[in-house]
């Protein structure tokens, strides 16, 4: 290329950056992407969790009606990575497996020989609307553009690696960095708009090389509208940044983000945008359909309110402004959400079979090493002494006599019934004053308030009740539009009312499969089970998240600060405390039992492997 041409290109780039400087700074200030270096595993294995590979494939990509990234599927697949690449030269695609893996997304290879192009948790959906509520159409073909969004499995499918083998944990906590990925999409869009050559390649992909100038200008207008929406959200994030706690890998301030989506973005009310003050570790979901209350703080009773709220939180379309289009009209797929719930739930619990549906994973001795059963049996006795009162009798541990296998299901005091007479485990709520763990998550739900317009007829300005009522109205709108009979509504709702509570407490649940769900405590501030069984002063004050290597000795992630761009969770910050749930001989808040000697901790760990 002649030197004059190179110089001219350089001047054009500089001129473009100067001309669009305010736009770039507005949108890009929060879009500097930090992702870990990641070496893909040599092989990936799935454990038997009582769900077929075909059913899992459906679950991984089931369309809940979400539009998480605010762009069509076709755009997502065409975007290049947010990398400053030589002008007029194509960068690798954003959607490529190796890049998405750096954010923690798991390739879907559950059916051998038939990989899916999208990772676990990404769903293709039907026609979508743009930020103005207008049907999104291809300016060249005039055809509808399809949506793409995250689905349940994006947050509730875990994985970790051990010596080159990746183990997928269905229903386990994801090790993703969702906020950082959202930023990467935003920066990719920004570079598509302004970096020389990118828009032309993007237009060729979306419109075709035979498209005309007017069609390309229309596409650019669509892109500008998306960038404006991203800039608006970035401005809201900047406003609350000083009071926010970084989420990083394996965590999300889920309830506050749901609230921000529906009460601020969907309602177009900046006053309702709250800081991310209480990130939580993604919870495991096996058996959860049969709990009396869900969420770490036991705040939600009804399955459909829980599930539809999740769909709205990851940007299902929701109309709260235009009465002529139907208030509470949403793209959320209530039928699909119910089918997902059925897969996870299975048949009601019974005294001879325990829980059905998605099962907790069993320790894979062929990969992680054999269990020392003599030591595990000693741990079983320690479990009865130190853990059973709260967490209940262990479920089906081979370290216990067969007669104790389903003791939890025979303990009538621990069970109640829903409106159809089906059994629900009545999970105990432990006051924060006793358990001593970080209070930010529970306090956030109890103390946050939101403004709602009178025409929505949402009675309570408190965040928790308002969210419950908004979600219920959205679900009822779907029922009405689909002429769902009253009995079917009760069944889909799990035969439970829309109960919302905001206690300063956290729930306890059975520990089956707990070995496969690092990091620990509700906020992910403790890297291993061993650290959780240790006094707080022995727990690491900085936990490095984002690595994938599993520690089968201490049960958890190896906290490795040598990984580039690893997330450092500082436990001295509010929302991140690693205090509480402590076994110590020093009495104080959060001490729930006496100090455990080294051999006792090791025995308990060996027993936990059997759960």
C-alpha cells in the first residue's frame, strides 16, 4: 500500500475519533473488557443427573422470550470481537467458542458429534422489537429479525476442570462474568459503528453485498439506536458505581438487576436504578422446586413468580408505558418457563425415592479420586452433631446405613403441603444475627423502594412486594391472552400463592451435591469447603475467581492470582464479607459450633463427597 494512502487512512481514523469523541467516550467509558486467559479442556464429561442428553440440549437453549443483549441473533453472530484490529481487516467473531469460554460460557457438546453453535445458556427466539417497541426488520429483505437472550441454564449450569477434564454440573452455579460480557457486546457494537471497515463488513453480512446505500443507512440508524440504549444504561451504571460492589466471576446481584431492568429501564425511570450492592453466588437449583421458599433470603414462594421474574431480569420485552399496546404485555414465555420447572422438579418427593427430577451430582471417583469410606463414616457422625439440625438428615449417602437413606423425607416436622397436597420441604430461615454472614443481600430487598405510576396499580412502593406484584400481573396478562383456565393457572403457579417476604435471614437447604458448587456462602466469599469449616481468621481475605481448576482435597476452586485478569474478591468490602457460619472455640456473632480439629475437617470433607 502506498505511504500516502496509509497516511490518509491514519488521518481519517484520527478525524473520525475526534468527530465522534463525545459519543465514544459516553458509551465506551464502562466498556473496557477484562477476561481471564483460559485453556480449553482436553475433554468434557457430563455426570448422570437423571436427565437425558436430548432433554438437556433443550434446556440449554429453551427460549424464555429474553432479549438480553438488545440486538438480534443475526447481529450477534456477525459481530467481531471488541479488539482494536488493523483497519479494514476482519477481527475474529465475538460468538466463537474460545472467546465466549473466557467469560465462563460452556460449549454445548452434550450430544456427541452434534455440537450446538451457541454455548449453554444462549437461546434463539422469535421476532423481536427494537428499543422503541417497533418490530425489528432487516432493511434489505424486510424480514423480521430474531432475538437472542440468556436462558435459565446460563446461570445454573456449572463446570470445573481437573487435570485437563472438564466436568459439567447441571443445575450448578455458573462460573461466568455476565456483566463483563455485556460490556464486550457493547464495545463490539461501538467498534462496528466507528472502526474503519467494520460497518461495511457488518452490513455485507446482515444485508448482503447487493444492498443499496439507503438500506445501509437504515442499518446504521438501527445501530445508533442500540448504541443510544447502551449509552443510557452505561450512564445509569456510572451514577451508582460509587456504591456498587463488583460482581466478577461466579456472582451476580440478581435481584437488584431484575429491579433495575423492570423498574428503571422498562419503566424509563432513572430514579429507580439502584447500585449492585449485594452480589451472590449463583445458587444450585436441583430440588429447589420442592422448597417452601427460594432465593438465599427465602424471599419468594411461588415458582412462576421466581421464574418469570428471572426472565424479565434478563431482558424479556415488557410494556409498562404504552396502555394502547397492553400494560404488562411481555415476550416472556410462561409455557416454556413452566416446562423447565417441570424438568427440574420431576415427581413430588416421596419417603422411598426422595427427590425426583434433576438430581444432584455424584462424586466421580474415576476423575477426582476414590472416597475414603472409613473416614467418610466418621464424617457422617460429625455431620449429625454439627450440621443436621439446620441442613437436615443427609440424603442417600453411602457412608450411612441404608436405613438412614431417606430419613429427611420421613421427618414430618420438616414438611408442609401446597394447595394440591404435594409435599414441600419447609426450609428454615436462620436470622443473620445468628448465622453472622454478610447482611447486604437480605437488607437490600428489605430496604429498597421503587416509584411506580398510578396506572400500573401496584400498591406497595417497597421493592420486594412491588416486584412480586409486577411479575404476577405480567404472568396474568399471558394467562389472559392465552385463555388459560383457572385450574391450569394454579398448576403452573405450583399450587402456591404469590408470597413475598423480606426477612433479615438466610435459608438453609440440604447439602446434597454441595461439593460441586464452589465458591461458598451466599456471596461466594469462601473458595472451598475446607475454608468454610475453618475459623474466619483462617479464611483467605482475598478470593481469586475466574479460574476453573478444582481442588478435590479441599473441595472448591483453586484460588490463583497468577491468572491474567482474574477477579479479586476483597472480603473486607461490604457485600463481600466472609464472616459467619463459623466453627470456632472463640464465642461471638456467627459462631455456630465449636472449632473443628484438622482430622475432623478432613472427615467431614470426605463425608460431603458422598452427598
